[in-house]
């Protein structure tokens, strides 16, 4: 059984859970600029919670390929008011903070967030691991090479599945030595990966169970889904649900999505399948 401790509340993720995405960036690949005032933010979070999201992942730094780099000051000015707003509006909310900066992570945890989601797994801020250990919160480590600005120039692997497992095993060992208990892995679909790498990771996702930590799958409306189908992100909900279902069948514990209702339905169907002889 996998469970993670969020603000003193034990969440059992061996029964898969949904993490709803709230991007408050003007340039995110799918919903950039959509949630830029308190009313639209509260309305969207209310919708995701009512549809069954267990976690809400708040991000103020766009990590799409080639995204514009913003300063720590700008990221903090974008995100802190939103964390405060959501903590006030939804006292029971379980917020994840999507940042690679330890100071921003700490400031958000102090304002009510309870999970740190780091696309760089500590590589872009040398203080992140010690900060996570000090705060004693669940920590999502994602696999990426380089930064969002240059990651797609860095897609070379000996064997993508083995390489990513090895990367995580080293990171998990470092974190365990610091006393970090709740670690979640995210293979980083679309980050430093070519199309074939993404599908190899999806096909062999169950191998990541060997790390003995929960697995998060972030497939929602990504180019690995819509480009082969020659459609747009807006048309990629059906492809997303298909990919999420495959991820669940291969052991994913958390689905990080833009569309909560459909992800919750996918989990219900897969759980019914698993519960029959």
C-alpha cells in the first residue's frame, strides 16, 4: 500500500487519485492565460474539486518546451496570492506547488500547500532536497535533462526505461539519506523525450514499481498524443483518456490532468476491471 502524508492527512494512493492542473501562467501550452483573476481561479478549482480531484497542482512557471524563463521574483508574485486565496476559499484543499525553486516551495508550504512538485528533481536548485527534508512534505521528482528551454535538444538514451529508473534510484537514495519519507516519481512524458521514448515509458510504466514509491503520470493533452493524430491540444481529450487508462493499467497511482471528470471515470472503470477475478 502506498500512502502519502499531506498536512497530517494520510492519502492512500494505491487506489489511484487525480491531481487537477491549475496553470496561472500566461503561456502554458494548453490553458495559458485562462486563469488570471481570483474569480476564474476559484471557479476552476471548485469545478475540479467537485469532479473528484484529490489534489490541485498550482504552477506559475511555464515548463513547456522552449518556454520563456521568468525570475524568482515574478514567479513568487504570481503564485503566492493564489495559494493564499485557495487556502482561504477551500480550507481542506490539498495543494501541490509546481516549482523547482526551494524558496518559492517553502513560502507556498508555509501558506497552506502540502506537496512540492519539482520538474528538475533538485537539479535546478541545490537547496531543494534539504528544503524538502526540513519541511517534511511529499515530493514529486520528475525526469528531465537540462531545462525547459533546452530539454528537447537532449533526448539521447542508452535504454530510456533503464536510464530513467537508474536516475530515480539515485535521487531516491539521496532523499532517503536526508530523511524524506514521501517520494513520488514522474517519468516526465514530453520532457527530453522523443515520441518513441514517451511510448516506451508508457508501455513499461509498471517497471517503475521496483522503486517502491508511487508513480504519477502526466500525459494530459501532450504533443505525444495530439501530434500523431494530427489534431490540436483542444481536441486531445479522447487521446488523453486513452493514455491515462493505459497508465492506470500499468500501475500509475496519480493522474495529473486538465480534465478531472474524465480521469476520475477512467479510474473507476479500471478499478472495476481490477476487482474482478
